[in-house]
């Protein structure tokens, strides 16, 4: 798994489903992402998306894009994220 720091910038929705936007950093590079987080039915699930431009940038740096998306989604599901001031995990994720 790749080392990365994930920063959530905004969350729109509820505990059932929310759109999450933010960025992740690895090896001094920063990339934007968006994701849909689904909560209660069957547990937490997150589908992250990257733009074609971001995918191209990541591949040009020699990273495996599938590994990067898996790591990003894992960090989001596990709560390994940094939140902006004033946003609480409890507002969009089950405790």
C-alpha cells in the first residue's frame, strides 16, 4: 500500500450517502479526488473517482493507478483523513 495523506475539503449529504471532495498527498505531490460514501446498508462503502488528467499525472510518476485508488478508498473508509476545522466525522459517518 502507498503512503498517502488524505484531506477532506467538503462533504455534502448525510450518513446514508454523501459526496466527498478533497485531495491526497504522496511523495510531495497533491491530487484532487471526489468520492461517494455510502453508509448504513452493508456497512461503509466509498467509491473514489479521479479525473483523467489526474490519472495521467499519477501514471506518469510511475504509480499503479489501481493501487492508488485502493489506498485512497481504504484511508477514507478507515477514517485515516484530515478534516477542515469545524467539520466533524460524526456529521457524515456512523460512529
